């Protein structure tokens, strides 16, 4: 039954995460290696795909005052709890941090990336006094496909075609937006009540970010402009303040979870907070809000199946903004044609925004994307919808999204490589200054 399949996809793709999911995936791999070793870790060698590397360079790691995959790997091995998956660093203490720093300072943690590898990959090899272990995470941030201890293979599904999550995602990839909206309309409130956790968890971190400047302080200062009367305290600015503040808090390494979407916490924030704030603004019923959130997350996941789990295109600003626009249109009770028009409008506006790694500055892209989502939704509500065959915009949102996917891969593979080269060069220049 299609409805049940979509509910299954939502439950699998919406997960709590503490910290940016790329360094957290590395910490998870290191934590699993530590569990296998059953001894104090003395050395770690981590190899990742270019996008994990890119997204781990500039973001703060929870429980620390540092950025990067090296400290994330060390921290995962020292104090991570693998069974918590994307919350692996939930219980990190100052003692764990000091021990991780010591491991790093001794040069016992090596991290590199595999050029041109496509798709999520975290390969962690670890040593202790008496043992050696290896763990591979692939396709998604928590999908462990290989475990080895002292040369004995404990798990190997690297060549398996029995990938249920892949099958689920292939199912949604074949649907139309019209079909997704139709299924959302059939959901009962009781079936979607699990989405309430999105509202409570993601609003909590947003409200923390509004209490004081964190990261770049984008959300805090935007809210400050409203309280000073410099900008109006309206729906658009409230959405920008809350989403920006949540991103600020998360990117600065605050030890609070967010409900992620398709492997990204920022995607989860973008797909949820504008919809939640709009729902509260309109005094929508719980059932209406849950359905709008379901539509937002399903459209986000749908777009991600086309552009890739990680890519040169900013998933938060492109995929999740399309989802948020659809969810907002649903709250306004727009018909399916106008909701599809919102998707095409947003795609026409910001589909080229690149991903140059996770960092505090992601909050800037988030508030820009919210502006685009709401503006394009307002225009579609009034019947202003971009005409077909305009640039990459096609006659249907499905074809437009396929075009965005093609733009991402193969279109922007060289762009992605160049972005990473620039980031590595800038990092090396900074290290030379400190030397």
C-alpha cells in the first residue's frame, strides 16, 4: 500500500541528530571501531568521500570548540556511543574532549578523502594495543556495510543488492508530486503524530539560538531587528529568524538534537521550521500541520533522490526549500496545480545555489532560501507561475526536479571538485599562518 510505504520512508528518513551529520558520521564509524576493539584506541585512519570531507571542514563538533573531521573521529572513538547513531556524541564530556585532543596532538588520527568517489563513504580503520578493526559506512550516514576485527570479516553487505532503504527511495523517485499530495491527503492525524517531535525538537534549538548570538548570530540578530522595529514582525521575518537561529545553534556545535531529513539536520530545519511557523501563524489544526510537514519532508526526500545524498548543489537551500514551499502552500489550502507552481517557481529562482561545505555561514543560505520559498509561494498563490520551458524549468515539477538532478550529476561534478580544492587551499593557507 503506497500510503504505508510513504509513512515508512518518513520514519526512516527523519532521525534525531546532534551536530552536523558529516563529522557525526565519521564519529559514528570511529565509535563502532572502538566497540569492536574493546580497548583504548591508539590510532585511527579515516578515508571519506569528497563531500563528507567538504562538509566536515568548517563546522564545529559538539562537545568541543573545534572544527573538522579529525577531532570528530577522535571524539567518537574516545566517548562516542554507537547505538545512538546520529546522536553518537550526545554524552561527550570535557574529559572525553581532552583525551581526544591528546590523541590528535600525538598525530594518531589521520583523515583524507578519496578523489572523485561519488556517494556517502566513511571508511575507518583503528588500532589498539592488541587488536585492529575496520568499519565502512556507505550510501547513507548510518548505513554500516562492513565490519572487520583482526582480519575476520564480521559483516559484509558491500555488494548486496538487498537494500530496503534504497528500494523505498526508488519507489518515491518514481512518483509524481500529484500522487504525493494525494497520499498526504489520505493520512490520518494518528498516523502522523510522530511528526510532533519535529515541532518540539526543532523549535527548541531555534529558541535557544534566539537567546544569544551563536555561530554567525544570523537568527538572533534578525529577531533583534524585529524587536527594534527596524523590520516588521511578520510571517516571512519570523520564519527567517527561527530557521536562522536554529542553524546558528547547530553549526556552532550546541549539544542539542535536531530532527534531520534525508541525512541532513539543516535540511530538517529548512523543511520544518518555515512550515511550523506558518502553521502557527495561520492557527492550523494539528492534522493540517502534520500533513503539511509530511508533504514538505516527502518533497525534500523526493528531490534528494534526484540530486544525490550529498552534492555540489546546496540540499538545504534547494531540496528542502522546495519541500517547505509545498508544505506552506498546503497550509494555505492551495490546489495541487499551485503547489506544483510553487515548486517550479522556487526551482527557477535558486536552483543553482552551490554547497561549499557545512559551516556557520549556512545560516545565510537558509534565510535566503526561506525568502525565496515564501516569495515564490506568495506569487503562486496569486496565480503568478513561471511558464514551462523556461531555462531548466520544464512543464512539470517532476521534470524540473529531474533537470536539477542532471545539473547536479553529471553537470556539477567538476564544480564540486573545484569547490573542495578551493576550500583545501584556503585551509592550508590558514595553517601556514598559524605555523
